[in-house]
C-alpha cells in the first residue's frame, strides 16, 4: 500500500497509540508563507559561518541556530538581570546539530567551550560536595554523540561521575547542599547515556523511572513523588526514550498511548497546563514519536513545518521557529528551534544511537 494511503488510513484510527510503522526519510513539507508578527532583534555574536545556502528549510533551522551562539560557541540566559552561561541550552543545541547532520563547526566550538574547567565546574558541580545528575548525564551523552572520550571530558570521567550518583533505590540523585533537584529528565538522560556504555544502564534505574509513571493515564510528571501525579508531555517524551534505551523493543506503550492522546486536533502539542500548542513541546514530543514509529509524528510535523520563518521573514530570522503564535522572540525562538530541529530530522535511533559522525561543517542560510 502506498505511504500516502497508509498514513491516511492510520490517521483515521482513534487508537493511535497502537500504531507503529517504519519511518522513511521525511521530506520537507512545502507550505505557503504564513503571517507571523515579527520583532526585529539585534544581531548577536555568531562566530564564523560558511556562506552556504540551504535548499532544504530544515537545514536552515540548524544554520540559524548556529548563528545565534554568543561569541560563536555558547548560549546565555538572564538571571536577575545578569547574563550567565547557559550550558544546558548549549548542550541541547549540539545534540540538535548532530540530529540535523550539519553545523558541525559550531558544534565543535560549543563542545570546546563546555569542556573549559570553569564552565564545566559551574555546570556539573565540583564532583565532591556538589555533583548534579542531569547535567552530568546530558554532557555524557554529548561526548558520546561527538565521538569523544567520556572518561576524560575536560579532565572529568563523566561515566564514573554519573554512576557515583546512583542511589540504592535506583534514582540518579544530585549531591548538593541545595538539595536534590534531579527529576524525570535527568533520570531519562542518565538511562540513555549509560545504555551507550559497555556496562549498560542499571536495571534499578530503569525500574525507578517506571515506578514514577502516573497510574492514571500513563504519563510521567516533571518531578518525582508529587502528591498528585500529573502527566507532562515534555517529561513523558523524554521518559519514553529513557525507558526504551538499551531495552530492545521496550515496553513503554502505556506512556506512548497517553502522549498520543495529548495531541491537539491540528497536530500540535501544548506544554502541561497550556491552552495553545507550542513549537518546543511539539518538537520534543514528535522527536520521540518518530523513535517509536508512531504515525502521530506526521501530524505533528505538518503542524510544525509551516511555522518556520522562511523567505517572507527578515533575513536575520529566516530558518527560526517561533515558540508560538505570538510571533518571533529571539530567546524563546532559540529554544523552540532546538526542539523543532530534532523533529525535522526524524529517526528511529533517537538520542540512544545519535552520532555526529559525517555531519557537514556548514551553518546554512535559507536560499530565497
């Protein structure tokens, strides 16, 4: 049966949670320009970028993202009116570049920035009194994706550091004077990263994640142990990849069913408690749906792709994906474009088998 007919048949079935099909390479979906209010933003340092044009708008998303890097190698966040390094967003961008298999020069610069001792200690903790599970797990995954030695990343053995944070109950917990802030995302990234090591991920950690699932509905909350378990689409998407990592076919169908049921009629996904879908949540969720072969991925992609700013937008915005219908805002567009890029390049591999090998060095500009 032709792919188009299979998709139409699939989308007509209410029980989408059970639908699994092999994913072909998904071409960019041509869409007419949409009227999106834009706000001119000042140019930021973007480092050197090759003057390469992208015929595929999806590659231009990664190119735009690369040009937003401050000093060409990192992102920043504003805390109490002061700009501070944003290591977490920088890691997410490097993973997005690998998914798109482009902007590898930018990814290499960002990786070198992350390996700086001051940046590393600020992100991971000092390793003794302060050690943070989530950042350690994400940086371990980054090192693996980049083909680096994870036992000596900036002088830190990320594998040993992460395993040292495994509690007897299976939780990867922070060691910090500020308390334990580990959550579903940190547990999921730890399982993904350790599944890529020779020893594999501890079964106790996988069981701990499974026990955090909401008994009603099947979603995952953001944090462990809430009084009322409320599923969150972003957390559930990560938990599915974490639970399935290194476990063969996995058995996260209950969570997948809950996630698919959160999809809006127009194909988008909203963050927990929100009334409007957004590109960041839709990108993260659809990335996971692609890894499990769910046909709901295609509906999400059809919602996401027309929202990318293309030739009708100012040159400095082309390739970006605004967070929501309120229009272009650079800080939120950066975060949304990171997640949208994951969705633009669907793969059954997901984070568990992602590799930057063979990625092109360029940061392409949309051809108009």
